C-alpha cells in the first residue's frame, strides 16, 4: 500500500499491479467512510491525541493484515497476539525442516503455539501463513517467496488469437453452454489445467467439425489434433514469454544490491513469475515431443501425459 509510481512501474504488466492498486484505492474509500460515519461524528472521542489521518489508517491496516491471526474462523475476527505476531513465514519454505503450528483455543480463550520437534536456543520459529500465491505474499506481507509451491501465473486467451478462430462464436457458445472456462486460467508449475487444454482443443477444431461429436468421453479427439493443440499452446505461451522481462537481467539487478526494499521485492516477484512461465513452456514442449514420438499409441499417449505424476517427470 506504500508503493510509489516508480516502484509500481516495475510490475506494471503483472497481476499483482492491479491487486496493489485495488488495495490502495479500497483503503482510501474505507478511510473516507469511517471518517464520515465515526471520526467526524464523535470529535470529542477522536481528538488530536488519536491520529485519524489516512496514513495512520494505512499503518493500522498493514499491521492487522501482516501480523494478525484469525482468532475465530467462524466470524473471521483477526487479533494481534504479542510475541506470536513476531513469528514469520520463511522466504525459502522448501529449505525449512522445523515448523511450528498454532491455533486459538476458544474455550480457554488462549492462543497456543506448539511443535513436535525440539528447538535449540536461538533457532528461528517458523509458522505457515497458508497456501498463498506470490501476489498475496507481496501485497499483504511485503514478502517475496523462493520456489513457492502454491504460486501460479494467470493467463488470458488474447483477442488477437480468438480473431483467428474459425466459427469462433459457435465454439464459444458450445463452451458456454457446458460452462467450460474459455478465457482466464491459472497456470501452476507442471501441467496445463484441463480446462485450458479443453478450451484450446475446441478452438483448434476445423470449422466443419461439431465439437459435441468430436470430443470423446476423455474430452479429447485424437493424437494428431492433440499435437495441434500443444503447438498452439506453445505458440501462445512463447509469445507471452517473449514479452516478459529477462530472467538473467533481473538476477543481475538483484545481485548489484542497489535497489530499495520494494524495488527488490518487485523484481524478485516478476522473476519468479517468469521462471514459472519458462518452466511451464518447457513442459509443453516436452509434452509435444512425447506425443510426436508416441503418436502410434493413440489415446494411451494422451492419457499418459495427462497423468500429473507422468507430466512431472517429462523431459525438461
């Protein structure tokens, strides 16, 4: 919420940019409403001794978001717990072996932290903030996570691509009638979501093919069409990747150590996004290569790739 324009410009083409702008605008609107309905109505309570400025309101909300614990999950009431609010989530979670757990005991009205592992004096006590993506960590906690297993990139099928599609309206109507997602997708580390595969399979069908008759019970056509689908995905994500910041250049910027904290976080965030995109594109190329080498296996080859355990092991 404290980002300036120069810092935001580093992540302008990434989803977190919109998240940060929406958060900042939302805080301004919230403060305006509270000021009109509470602060201004009770000046005898909210005197100069209690700062009701927008900047102070931002500070209060940042403390609640970054340090608060949910005391009652049913009512979603956050609370600040002394000492417990000092425990952090690690920036390199895959390297951490010891984790502490915590919960609020409603009956005893106590906040409890425990671990099944022994700690040495001076050991850092880490807790898990939950299954959050990089945008959430950056926006609410001011953190950049290395190799976040819950991170994803968002992808939208472009209008430029859709304009190339034959009988686009018919295909989109088919997907809409069956409530298939046809535009926006979340992409994780290893394999395209089935809904994205399904959308591209349908959009790549020849104009004289009825989608309802082309797709079999496994929601695909044949190996040749599946290869065409993957070639299309590679073209789309290759174009997306070519318009992103260079990973090596961002690494060099980080190694120079000349950035302020938020600029450093911004570049760490966008580098992680671009690494994920690059890794995903490599998996697509490996899947296409596998299909072309094993096209004689037919449906069996397609289903082998769709198995997440197999797709994880595809040649990088």
